[in-house]
C-alpha cells in the first residue's frame, strides 16, 4: 500500500516531457482575430487564445478583441484553428463574457469540438515553478507558427502597487482600487506582441496556471517607468475560472 502511494506521489510530481506537452496542446491554442471579405489580409490577427472548457469555450485578453464598431456585416470575429495535418482553418467566433477589470474575454468558437486544456487548481502554482507559454509572437511577421518560451514564475504579487499619496493617484489607479486588487504572475521569460492571451503552463504538471498579458499589467505596475521593462506578466488561472459557467 505504501509503495503504491509512493508511486502515485512520484507520478504527480514528475516533470512533464515539454516536447510531448507542446505537441499535445497545439490544437487547443488558436489565432484570434477578425475576418472581412474586403479586408487585406482577410484574416487580421489580433492575439492568442486557448480552449478552456467543453462547448469550444476559448479564453483570450479583452484588449485583443476589436471595438464593437469594427464588427458588422462585412467584418466578423473569427479564429484560426490548427488541423491535425498542421494547416489552419477559419471558424467564426462569438463573445460569451467579458471581464475588463482583469482584461479577460471568454469566447465560443464554432465547428467541431476542440480539446480543452487542463487548468491548474486555484493557488496551485508556486514562485520558482518552471513554466512555458505558447503563442504567436510578432503576429504574422514570423508566420503563424506556434512559438514556445520557457522560464520560471519570478514572483506572485498584487497588480496594484501602493501609491505615495492621494495627489499622485491617477484615474486608472482609482478605478483599480475600487475594483479591488488581485495577484498576478511575474515571469522571467520575454513575451512579445501577439503572445497576449496565450496559456502559461506549469511544466511539472502540464496544467495552465495563467494567461499572458502585457497591456493591463504594464499599465499599472510599470506605469511609473519612462521605459517599461521587458518583464512578462500573466493573469492567474483563478481569474479565468470566474468566467466559466458552473458545471
């Protein structure tokens, strides 16, 4: 009995094979953008998204989505889905729920069912954990090839930094105080435009622990810097669970 328990513990804590993990999750990481018959290019890439639940529910950053005024009879929200043979296919998408305070959006992509990624439990990720994140950096400039970056969770800290006094409180800071602070993940790997909305994995478990975000967090923690740093951040998976329908 003790031997069986020991084997179970070892299996849970054994590091995942990163190449196998990447191959397994590729079909669940999508291109998010818009499609217009008269646009050039017709599909305009805006960011990364990934499947988080059945019924083809997809999470990305809210800032990745186009303005409502940009969606109409000639342009629609769309995603590119990777097929088994590595080619991309276009699918329509729709907005399910929005959380602007945490810069998250829950979408539904049409078509055949896609495999959802396994999500970590709330608070499961620890500082120092080895992570990898996937996405499409620099948009189409590098071609629509899924790219993996690797690093560690450098810090888990509140998104809102203490202010020196009321006289330096900005409108954005006041709004964040009213909305309430929440923790974010600071990573020691560099994310690029196009990575926004991509999944961050704990390599040891293969589970998603966060969502890459460059806009919301850099606008708060680094707002005092003239030249923001190259540090990357992620919204913890707890915030994603808030958007998901009750099972």
